[in-house]
């Protein structure tokens, strides 16, 4: 399993709350398949409060993908919704939860963001 | 794109565009086909009898989701002596179903070879629109005993068309065939089902929840009847207004779209068929137009746009935190990031308009719960206006795309490349600040202040927003006012120089309320004056400007939706006669299109052409053109929520006779409005 994925979930667990998910509740399991092996992450969301574990439990929504791709999504190098449309990531169960959780992934590390014309970066 | 003799039916974003025989033979210039989730699933669908093509006697568009074709063998001649009739009846509702009936009218039995040729190029909608089909993946065809599977694979991206028949058929890689024998007066029929699948690695379809209304024909029929029954009734003395309203209502039903992330609720898609997806700007403006009639659309639109609000910086998608999306797509080019629509955020008006719609929706519905539910998103939208949108640092909303490859250059509603110019016709550099967007920002702050004070319990934020709005208004009236011409400039360039052309955008400024009262009359004169007003409506760009062209997409044509907001703006500042003049012109034009207003029509003077000249575009009906008659009705009847009840202050032109709108829904329950034409427009023009 990639370090970035680990860091991403550890960070969520540490924060314990995500305002972007304040209206969201549900369980999302991420199954990372590599060869015959599958690693699991279970994200429980209760009105923005987050709990992370590595249990293989039943969930409202289950995402399946490769550890490498999820590492790239966790660092903003790949885009979750595009990966879903491509079929590189699959979803079972309530698709709404994926669309909501996708927003908490970081943007591209190379993104410049809006540039103010005369004074550089926008605050 | 051509659109000669094409028939369209649809359900959500599954639709069929075909010839008047029901056949599909896609070519780059004739973009026919069966489409779903922004992908073409059939590019060939040709029915033959004994090797002969069929000829159309007639066809019916029964409802937006079904059609029927009456055909005979042989090519068209001036005399047809057919011993056979072929009826094709088809419907879309999730999948595509076609029922074929063949009748033998001869006194002798016949032996027939019936064949349907089927193929698909699996083109992405963007490739179809741009006429480029250059597939990077592999197209395959698998013949099974009871079905034909046409497929396309690129990595894990798999799309399949599965064709099966109720009557056993012979399948081959290019279609299916039947050999039949018909006695005199005997008939034969079969039902062909065409499934469109987005296949995931586990064999699951990724579109769970994407479907819009039910999938069965009867469910679709009931859904449409309920939709009409739930909406207010409009009666008019001359019948024309009422029939235009009814046309609009049915088209709005067809335009409903249910996105993946909202579990079945619907919002208005932008246009049929090529824009059956969510667009921030188009969906919001359509909701504003239709609020008095179909308020449920606003609620779902606000929710879905909030759920997909930008949360980070993404230069490819022009995404910023707080920004409301521009367009979402599901096809191959979005999936492989050859186009940025997953979703794309490159518009600057959707974000302030999101706050405007939330406030307007509450004023009508009294739905305080939604205002509270969307507080965080509204605050993020208001923050975006002052931070990431202000690319020059002088308090205006500016745009300059960061995706310089596939992003949009002009991120306002006039989004064609040459829509923003100086009066000498040259184009300004970026970033650009168009005037109407500053008006929306002003309105968003004023309305945001009301929401903060009344519902979010934050009077300090309300005071701050009101202060900012007042400052913006003052600054705007100084920087954008063209002193010589006495109107507002279309835009500013980054040095502060005015794009000093006279344009329809000034009407949106009246709607937003950013116009100083003493200047409003001058704007009203321009809007119904000879340079902008043709007799049918207000041109996008005034006659006499360097880039003016009566059939220039954003440089001289008349856009019905644009006019509906202009009329609303005129009414807001008390120019009821001018508003009625525009409303009357546009509703007159609608009668030339059977009540279905096009996206745009030519800016020729009315007395010159006598009828409105349609601008050739591929989309009809288009959501904000469909919403136009509804907003014009609201404007003419002066419908306005006021302290918990509905105020009615009609100002109708004389020729319009009596109009009644019954059962207008809102926080008051349901009320009726009546009006009689009293304004003499002839007198006004003297």
C-alpha cells in the first residue's frame, strides 16, 4: 500500500471533522486490489465527523481500485470522478457518497490557482 | 451540425436523432444516432425489406419520449402503389425499444427478408459536435445466439450496445434479420430492445441512479401528466399565450435531467439533445425564469450545484474553492481528461447567480430549511466573488482561463470568441470583466445580506455585505459608465479601459439593481430604441457597432432568454410599458415557432423580414428559451412575492387581451392572477 494513501487517511483520522461533509452521513469502504490481495479502508462519516479504520465491513458505498491509482488520487495527481468515468475506479452502492467525498481530496500539487494580474497570487 | 428532417426523442440524457424514416446513418455532417451518457451507441440503424430501403409516408412525434413512422418499400416517387406497410414505433426510457409491424395488403401471400443493419462508432458527444471521430480504443462485435453485442474498449473504459429481439432473429456482426411469410391481410411484428451499457470491470453499469423519470413508457406518460397537472394553468383570450405556455411546460418536462449524485431528483438540463447535462448558468437562469410555475426545479438545482461546488484549485478544470460548476459530462473525452468537463468550472456568473437563486427561491417558497442547509455553500460562493474571482484586485469579477488548451475564453453567457470587443471592433486582452456579472455580484451581496440577517443569524455579515454592495455599486457606476453614449460599457479590460459598445447586457444590469436610478431611464430608452430593438426583441449588440451583424451569434442576434431578463429588469425600475413592448415582441415571435422559441433569431428589423429568422443552431428546445415565456408572463402580470403573499400588478399590452394564471404555488398556498391588456404600445412608439 502506498504511503500517500496511508498519510491521507491518517490525516482524516487526526482531523476528525471535515466541514465539506457537514451534511453527509454514511460509510464508505475503499478496497485496494493488488494481485490476490485486497486492503481495506473504512471511512465512517457522521455529519462531517470522521472515523477511519481498516476493517472489512459492510458499507453503504464500496469503491474498488488499485493502490497505485488511489495513491495518485490521495495526492491530487489523479481526479476521482474522471477515474470513475474511465472505469479505473468502480463504485457499488450509493454513488452520491462518492461524489460528496471526492471533494475532500486535494487538488493537483502543480496547480497555480488564480493569479492576480498585478500583484501575483490571490490570497 | 445539420438538422434537416431529423426526429428526436429522449429520456434524460438518452436520446435518438434519426431521419424521417426512423433510420440512422450517421455521417460527420448528419449527427444522427442513439446517444446516452454523452456517447453514441448506434451510428447505423437501417431497416430494409427484401434488400430495399423504405420510404416515409408520415411520422408522429407522439411525446418527447416516443415517435412513430409509417413506411412503404421503395424510394420516393410521385405515386406509391405499395402492397406492404411498415410501422416503426419507438420509445426511449433508459433503453431504446423499437416495435416493427409489417402488414401485407396484397391478395397474395408474400415471403419477406427483413433486415436491420446495426453498427456503432461509440463517438463521444464532443467528437460528434466537433465532427472528429478518431477513436483510441478498439471497437468489437460479438454475435450470440439471442443477441448482438457491439462494444468499445479503451483500457477499463467499456461501452456496449446490446441488441435483442422478442421474435427469434438471425444475428450477425452487422445486424439482425428475419425471414417471414405473410398471408393476405396478415401482419407480423417484433420488438427490438437496444440496451446502452457503461460496463465497469465487475460487469456493473456505472450509471446507477443516472436515470431520470421512470423507464417504462406508461410511467413516462403518467409522469408527464402529473407534471402538467401540478403546474399553474394559463388561459388567454387569444389562445396564443396559453398554447405557448403549454408548449414550454411540456418542453421543460423533456429537459429534466437527473444527475448521478442526486438520487433521482431532476434539474433543467441546458438544451435538447446536445446539452442534456447540467450547466451552472443555464440551469440557474432557467430556474429563475420558471420559479412561479415549477419551483421544485430550483430546489434540486441548488442542491446539486452545492454538492458539486469547487473545493480546491485545479487549473485543468478552472476550479477554485467556492466556485459553481459550468458543465458536467460523462463521455470518453471527459473520462480521459481530453476535455475538462468532469466537471468544468469555467464560468464566472454561475457563482453569484447561485446566491441570487437561493434568495429568490426562498421569497417564493418560504423554504427556510434549504436556506439554512446551503449556508456554508452560499458563504463560500460569496467569498469566491471577493477573492479568487478578483484577478485584478480592484473589486470586480474577472475571468482568464487557466486551462489555455481546452478551457473557455469567455466565461460569461456570451461565450463565443468574438463576443467581447471595443467599439473599433478589436478584442480586449485578458482578464476581462463583463458588466452584467458585476450586476449579479451586487445582487448576490444584497440578497446574501438578507439571508444572513433573517436566516443565518449573522447581522454583522449582513452589514458587511450591504456595505460591500453599496461600494461596488458606486465604483461600477463610475468605471463602467460610457459618458458619451449614456450607457454602461460591455466590459473593462485589465487596464480599466472600457469595451464601450452598446449591448443587451445593460438590461441585465437593470435586473440586478446595480443601476443608479437617474440613469435607468436612459437605459430604458436604449433598450427599446432603434439601435437595439428590432420590433421582435433586443439585439445582443447594437446596430452601428463595428462587430454588429444581424446573424452574429452574440453580435446582433436576438436571444429570447436575454430579453426575458431585460424585461424583468425594466419592470423592476418601473418601466412597465417598455417591458411589455419587449414581452409582446418575443411572444409574437414565439407564435412563428409553434410556441417553441429558438435559442436565437436574426436581429433584422421586424418590418424588413415580417417573420423572425431563426438562427441555425442544433439545440431545440433550449432550456432558457423554454423558460422565457414563463418569465415574460411573470413580468407582465407583475407577480412578486411581498411579505408572505403574492402581489399582482398587471401591465399588459392591449392586443394581448385577457390572461389568467391559476394556482400559482408558493408560501401563500396557491393563488390566481388575472390581467387585461390596457397598454397601448402604438402610442408608446410615437
